[in-house]
């Protein structure tokens, strides 16, 4: 019995503990991201933001969560109830599942697999299903139109995001996220990847349906988009999924372009700070970009959004794959050469 516990029981229990800690940290980060967003936007708009619940409003996310969990779940009469209820569960589950391959530091990843990038692509691609199911299952014209907008928007910007990631993979020579962070990049590589960082930042705004690309939830014309028929706990799952995806995309940006858990610019006297702290700080910097964009830019028209994705970002990223490849071959810096 002891041998069975040592060989199978204890490793399985440790995996469950690791999963529980990961989910707890992500959920806690998501809750206080909503608080940070409201406080930062309040400061940008010269108001206070949440101040009532707890000191400085710090308990506001907990109060919001309790309110959403205790309200009645309303099911539309004509909705396909199975699809209607599965959609938010799918969105939330996929948002959490993607965190399995995110390394916060060396060895701090649930699954340090060699195809981490492909895994993230597969998970993010499946996220479209939750949105389409929500729009179709609601049996509402507004919800369905919002779902179609969101699906086409997510698919359009996934193409340019994929090509941006290809340029990073060319420089690193691996699909393992830990190896991407540890790979040494020359100054020329970093200069070439900087335009791809800008495109990636804009693309993750569109991928997560965030302002100024929050057209699937355009209140003025769609009454809330694909979530318009959802309430209480089902709405909370969509809400959780959206903010967890924001943190995920920020973590991906940190891994691909900002050096992950490495000390910024190789400054040696800062090396005493744990790598996980640097990872969190860099991720928070990208999250600030999400909030800053929402507080600053007006909403795009839908035709402008699609034109930017297909007529600007797609040709530019295709060209840049060729430019980066040519540079690496010409300078003998292609990994494996």
C-alpha cells in the first residue's frame, strides 16, 4: 500500500495541488484585475472608482462575485437550454485549460511540453465555439449577430497572431515556451521583432473582444451582443473567461517578447528578485495596456476592424516572416545552422 501511494498516489496528489494553486492564483488575479481596471480608469477619468466595500474598495470584487452567484439564472423560453448552458462553461473551461503550459519561472509550469505554442493555438481556436454556441443557443437575433461578429473577428486576428508567433519561433527555434524565454536573441533580432510586438498587442485586443474592438458587445446596436440573454452565474462564467483570457494573452506577450521571468535588460543588481515576480510585473504592464486602450480610444467601426486585420496586418506579417527569415539566414543566426 505504501509503495502504491509513493509511486502513484503522491505524484497524483501533487499534480492536483499544483492545479488547485494555479486555478486559485489565476482566479484571484482575475478578480483583482476587475478592481484594478475600475481604479485605473477612474484615475484616467478624474474620479475615484470603487471606494465603498472594504478599505479603498478592496472587497468590491468579492461583493460583485457574491451578487452574481446569488442572483436567479434566467433561461429564455425559446432557447436551446443545453447549448445555452454549455456555452459559458466551455468558454470558462478553455480559458483555464490554456494555463497548463504557461511557465511563470524555470520549472514552474503544469505541463512543460515541447508543443506549448500549438497547444495554446488549439485552445484559443476552440474558444470560438463557446461564443457561437452562446449566440445560437440564445435564440435571439441580437445574440446571434454578436456571435457572428465575434467569431469572424477572432478568426481574422488569429491569422496575423499566428504569423507573428512564427517570426518569434524562427528566432528561437523551439515551440517549448520555457525554451523560447531562455533562447538568446541578438540585438538585430529584437529590433526586427519590435514591429511584431506592436501588431501582437493590437491583435490580442481584438482576440479578446476588448475596447476599442469590443464590437461583438456593442451596446448601441446589439444590446450586449452574444451575452445579452445571460444573467447571474452563466454571465459570470463569460465574464471570468474574458478576464482570464486577458491575463493569458498578457502572459503570452511576456513570454514571446518581454523575456518572461528574466531580469529586464539584463540588469545584474536586480537579479535578487525572483523570476516569478518579474513575470507578474511584466504581465501587469501588458494588462495596463488593455485598460489604457479602453480608457483612451473610441470604438472602431466593424468594417474598419476587418480591414485592419485582413488588408494591413495579414500582408505585413507575411512580409515580415520573409524579412526575419532572410535576416537570420544572411547573418547565420538561424537556430540549428
